[in-house]
C-alpha cells in the first residue's frame, strides 16, 4: 500500500527535522527541500500529495513557488499548506489568493499541524473518484457533458463546461486565469488569459440562479464559492 508523499520546504533545519520526524511516525513518505528552486524541481520530478511550504525562502520565495505550482498542469492540483511567520490577516489572504489550501503561522503546535497535513492528504479531488459533482443547485456530469441548475439542463460550450468543472473541483479556492487555462488545454480558442474572462462572462450568464456562486477577484482570478461562504463582491 503506497504512502502519501509530503514535501517539507523550509530553510530552518530545526523545523524540517522536527516536522519530518513526526510525519514519518504517522506513516508518511517525507521529502525535504531547503529553497524554492529545489522544491519546484522535486515537485516536477514526482508530484507529492501535500507540500508544506515556508513563505520566506532563499532564492525563489514561497509565494512565487506557490504561483508556479498552480500555473503548471503537472502540479496545479497538489495540496499546499503555507507555514510561515507572516501572521497578519493581509498576509494570510495573500497566501490563500495565491492558491494555498491552508495557512499555518509559526510558532505552531506540532500535533495540530500534523493533523492539518493529514486532513489535506485525505482530501480528494472530485475528479479522482467521481464523474459527477453536486454543488448547491448545480449538478455537473463530466461523462455525459451535462450541467443542470435546479434540475434544468444548461447548454454549455466545451470550454465553458471545462471551466465550470475546474472551478467546481476546487470550491472556495481562487483559481488564476493561467491555472484555468491548464484545465482547458487543447482548446484553440484559449490562447490568451484574457479569453478566460469572455468565457466566464458567458458562463455566468447561462447559470441563472447559480450565477452568484461564480465570483471574480480582479487581477487574481475566479472561484466557485462554497455554500457556507458569504457572497464575495469583487
């Protein structure tokens, strides 16, 4: 039985040592990296299930590592926990908007951190175990290429359908135009990031009662909000 792979990226040796020890005890396959370039190389060589990523790294900083991982189709679905001393609400928002799945501030409690890593490692992408996503009034069937809102079928182009599937696969997470392009690769019309805006605008117009779930953050990208989240006004 294969073990979940964790990549711990931090230039503080003591943190890497302690965290690796506890993760190994929990049965994880642990790799480490001391800088951003090494982290990117290891992720591209063999994508881990979870990356624990420091924000302040030598060379390429953690935010840039995060952005590059999200923009690369080989690594865009890796679950990423940012572990950083940058503790303000603004810092946390920047991390989430860049694509982090979780954000933990140093100093941390090791048992709580390991529990959060375990939770991320168990979180499956809906595309891995299901061909149908239910999200509020939305039902998206990837096999039959059918989307419905309140049980009424909505006609979507192939590109619109792929965009909706990508957003519904990661509810609550802001996804950049570049990352959405990777989900729609192979579409000749999708040659520039700004064309995503055109398709999203068309998609929003077709979703009717579910249109409010599709949110925009200027200069960042899009998300399909979780049902429990408040409506975001861009």
